[in-house]
């Protein structure tokens, strides 16, 4: 251990000297991230991550009206009690601050943090508790005139902020010149190069590009050192980020500022983002392992959240740990991880399936969930369907001596019948919230029903059009959480529209919702927000009728990064079908775009594709690892009619078995570099 650590550090330094870049991993963390991006190109200018772990602010703003006083570095003077400056880092950042200053007398500098512009001031936005109000400030105190240095203690690490307010407390006429400000970034601790992305996306739509990269950067800010979680029990004043989250060096949490805990419910979205963009799945592995380590050994239930929080009692989040396991193994082929945890996975499956009741539906007893705390609602049934179906594939990957894939597929099929029988509202044309006479047609269950294939295509198209009724100018308002817009659940909704070819709807919702936030001058302009209100303000209305402290909302929340994976999976059209990408699919959707390219990386190598509309047709290029096989689905130029296709300049070879299925031509393809032209 010690030797490999020393070696890693030595190599890190050698690399550093070689490239002349000031890059390093977090504190004593062993560097294990990639040294460089897998796909160099002009799109790297869209990466929000800084080129160094030590960063400086962008601007010094007036404490009075937040006008820009100067770029940083620049004069930063505080004079007299209560005088203020606002330091703008230009993007979301997080970590430990160092200040250098010189003073003319005694006093102290107050330091307060906020992600959104709205909470600039002497009180930080809220990260600890939610209902107690803002976190206050931390202080650097000095007794005499002279030079001083303040290094923020590890305990006070601030996980997410863009703005930092400096204010002077003095009894006299003290003046302070802040001569330097730097931040040591805490997130993505094992990466020496925070811009070494293993995936990319680039289209002719600059807004979509920024949204894709804001999701990617959000995941980076959510991948944190394992000893920087929120302390539980919560401290009574201020904040403490010294909680132990799980094994390893890096772990994915729900948000940069808060909760700074593992929440498996996020993984339905965040894992796909991590895979398609940055390519860091070790943070996901450690997050899943901490859930397995904390499984209830008697019942088989997983906690709702990881340690130190360890909240219990959510059937939904229990299933997300299981679905997260599938996604992780699909992307990595980490069979050792799967085999090590398989007995616990089986126990978890028994725990949840035992709750299926007399009518074939789930008797939900672990009722904690996003938006609703009642029994028997539909998103849990649909999650169970997906848990069984992904479990069936997992069981094949472990060898399936017990024929579980057959058993679980059959159970899924029975459940699908029960859901469609008891919960479909035929008069309305979408699912009800549960098997009662309720008029609520939720966004979550209906989106997931399409995405996870619980319905036939007629029902799927009907649901897709009914979901539009929730839309307003800045996003889809969730009927199950009135007044709120949830980029988390909207992430499932866009994937649902894409998955049935409703490309324009999906792109429209991405631009309304994520476009509103990334262009909002009060936001971080670099990450994705946890949720916001229908009336275009930052805040969160709970299902139980009260407003959370609006400053408690996290502005860097991985569960809201849905567009990143969806733009890669559906618009570029690139996805993998079996572990590590031995088989893959390339099925572009054009929408109103005219050119897109992108790619990602697995242990088998790089997967890359691009398409351009040209004249009345299009050109599709791809380059996949040799030895892999795939399915290419080419959109027809006019419905049901074979277009003119060439592959590498020649007619389609017979072994590609071109045939029309639905609105596309399906080809059997192999790895390597190829060009298809469709006219
Ligand atoms: C000094 O400034 C602080 C911070 O603005 C303020 O809370 C305090 O009331 C001021 N003290 C006096 C004596 O004005
Ligand atoms: C201001 O004076 C009060 C009373 O003498 C003292 O308690 C306090 O520490 C002083 N504050 C500063 C910032 O010097
Ligand atoms: C930004 O916040 C300010 C102050 O809270 C508010 O007046 C303004 O309307 C906000 N702008 C947007 C675009 O939300
Ligand atoms: C974190 O800090 C708090 C407050 O100082 C302390 O009570 C707690 O024991 C610490 N927790 C850990 C895991 O070090
Ligand atoms: C649901 O489960 C609870 C707890 O095990 C049990 O008390 C209740 O009877 C069950 N309801 C149905 C309809 O099966
Ligand atoms: C059914 O759904 C409605 C709407 O969400 C809710 O008010 C009710 O409590 C639910 N009933 C059951 C038994 O889950
Ligand atoms: C299971 O694997 C098959 C074959 O690769 C794939 O087509 C199917 O989509 C997978 N099921 C799920 C639920 O992902
Ligand atoms: C698995 O189950 C299916 C369906 O019951 C059956 O046809 C098949 O023979 C079983 N295979 C094994 C290896 O038991
Ligand atoms: C927006 O809605 C929230 C929650 O109902 C409310 O507290 C807030 O005052 C509203 N803001 C505006 C500007 O309408
Ligand atoms: C996945 O892992 C298994 C077991 O280690 C191995 O046999 C198989 O070749 C791997 N597949 C790929 C595509 O790497």
C-alpha cells in the first residue's frame, strides 16, 4: 500500500514536471484517474472543470450592488466595520479556501458562501439541516497589524459554491488588503487532471452542448473524498463536512453542497451521466458498496441513504441500489464486484418481491420516496418491473445456475399485467398514481412506464402526449409535487420521449427546463439544479405542504443531469447493450439538429460516432473497438421506403442483413472505423 502510494505520488510529480501543469490529486489520495482526455478536440472548450486543482476567483464584485469591480487578481480592500466584497469564481466550485492578507489593526474577516446569486451576503446559503436557516459564516481573526494567512479547516470544507462574501468586523479603523485568494478543489479527488474526460458530445446547438457539459461537471462536483460527508447528527450551528461515507478514495454523493451523502435514488440518472461523460465509475462502485455494506442482514433491506445518514424505510431507493448495480456492471463488466455482492443482491430481491400482494401489485411498506409518502403508487411498481428485468440479466452474468432469469422474467411479466390491469386509466390514456380511483396521473410513473417498457407502443404514444399537459414555459410541473419542476423526474421524461422517437418533444423539454437554468444569471451557469418552482424562483415545495428554506436547494445535483446521457444515447444514438460494450447500438435521432458527434470509453476501448445531414440525406461515421458487434439503425428518409445506402463507399454487404423495422433500416455491424452514406 505505502509503496504503491509513494510510487503513484512520484509518478504524479514526474508527470507534472513533464507537462509543466500544476495538477495534483486531493491531499493524500492516490491518483487513479486518467491523465488525459480520450477525445481531444475543440469541444474541450465546453468543459467547465478547471485545469488545476488549485483555482483562483474570476471576479471581485462590489459588496453593495454586486457590480464587477475588477477581474481577479485586483485590488480587494476592506475598510471599516461591515465593509464587504464578493468573490465570484465564475462557476460552481468546492473545497478549502486560503486567504492571504495584510491589515492595519485588529479585527476579523467573515467568510460566507453561496451557490446562487440570491444568497450573497454575510450568511451562507443553507447546507446543513434545511429548516434551521442559513449556515452563517466562518471567521479569520487577527490581533494586530501585519500580514496574515487563513487556511480553512478541513471540517469547514464547503462542498459547493460560486460566490464567497468577505466582510470585515472591526472596532476601529482597521483596513484589510486581501492579497491572494485560492481554493483547493476537493471533488474528483483521484483525478490529477480534472479535464481528462473519457467521453464527449458536440452538436451544432451550442445550448445543448453547454447543458451536456453542465451535467458532466455536476457529476464531478458530486464525486468527493470519502471523509468529507455531512456530519450526522447535524451540527447545531454552521456546518461540518467530516462524515465518513464509505470505502475507497472517491464516492458519488447526491449534491456538492448537500446532502453530501450516498443516495441510490440518484443513480438511475447519475450513473449514466458518469459513464457517458467523465467515465469515472469508481465513485459509483464505492457508493454501491457502501449500500451493500449497510444492508440489513436480517431483512435484506438496503438503507435509503448511505452512512453516516443511514436513513431507512424506502422501497424505491432499495430498488435503485439494485438497478444501480445493473447499470454499474453493464458499463464496467466488474464481475468480481457482482459475485462478491451476489448473495446480498439475492436477499434484497427476496425482500422486495415478498411485498407483492394478492392482486399482483406491490404492498409498499417502505414509503419514503421523492414527492410522495403514501402507499402503493405506481412508480414503485414500475421500478420493481425494471428491477426484475435487470435482475434477470444480472443473473445470466453470474452464470445463472438457479435459472433465476426465467423466474424473474416471468414475475416481471405477471407484474406488467397487474400494472396494466389495475392502474391504467383508459378514459384518460395514461397511468393513475395507484389502483384507487385517484385522478392523479404522475410524471414519474408515466415517464418510467415508457422508458422501462411496461407498455405497448400505443399506450406509450398516448402517455407521451398526455405528459405535455404538465408543461409550462420553463419546464414540466410535476402533478405529484404541485408547484415544482423536477429536472430529476424530467430526466426520465425526456428519455421516455426519445425512446419512442418523440425527438422534438424531448429536445423541447431539455431547452425549456435545463436551458432556463443554465441561462439564469442567478444560478451557477455550470451545473444542474436539484429542483425549482413553477413561478421561476429557486425553492422547493414539499409534498406535505410547506416550503423548504429556498437557499437549501442544491444547485449541483447529479440526479438532474439526465440530458447528458440522453443526448449521447438517443441524439448521437450511441449506447452499449452488454457488459463493457461487447455489443452496442447506434441509432441516431436528428430532431432539428444538423450535426452531432460524440463518444465514450469502456475497458474494451473507445466508441465514437458522428452524423451530419447533407443535402437530402445524411452521413454517419463510427469507430468502435475491433472485435465488438453492434446494431446500426438508420432513420428512413421517407417512411417504409429503403433509402440508397452505401457502407464504406460500397453497396450494403449481405452480411449486414439490412432490413426495415419500423421507421428505420436495421444493419448488423462490426467494430472498426466505417462510413455510411444515406441518400
Ligand atoms: C459590524 O459589522 C457587522 C457585520 O456587518 C455587524 O453585524 C455589526 O453590527 C457591526 N458592528 C457595529 C458596532 O456596527
Ligand atoms: C471589539 O471590542 C469588544 C469589546 O472590547 C471585544 O470584546 C471584541 O473582541 C472586539 N472585536 C474585535 C473584532 O476586535
Ligand atoms: C435574480 O434574483 C434577483 C434577486 O433575487 C431577482 O430580482 C431577479 O428577478 C432574478 N433573476 C432571474 C432571471 O431569476
Ligand atoms: C466531525 O466533527 C464533529 C464536530 O467537531 C465531531 O463531533 C465528530 O466526531 C467528527 N466526526 C468524524 C467522523 O470525525
Ligand atoms: C401490507 O403489508 C402490511 C405489513 O406487512 C400488512 O399489515 C398488510 O396487511 C399488507 N396489506 C395487503 C393488502 O397485503
Ligand atoms: C393513491 O394515490 C393518491 C394520489 O397520489 C393518494 O392520495 C392516495 O393516498 C393513494 N392511495 C393509496 C392507497 O396508495
Ligand atoms: C438484458 O439484456 C438484453 C440482451 O443484451 C437486452 O436486450 C435487454 O435490454 C436487457 N434488459 C434490460 C432490462 O436492460
Ligand atoms: C429454466 O426454466 C425454464 C422455464 O421454466 C425451463 O424451460 C428450463 O428448462 C429451465 N432451465 C433449467 C436449466 O433449469
Ligand atoms: C413562488 O412560489 C413560492 C412557493 O409558493 C412562494 O413562496 C414565492 O413567494 C413565489 N415567488 C414569486 C416571485 O411569485
Ligand atoms: C467480462 O468479465 C468476464 C469475467 O471476468 C469475462 O469472462 C468476459 O470476457 C468479460 N467480457 C468483456 C466484454 O470484457
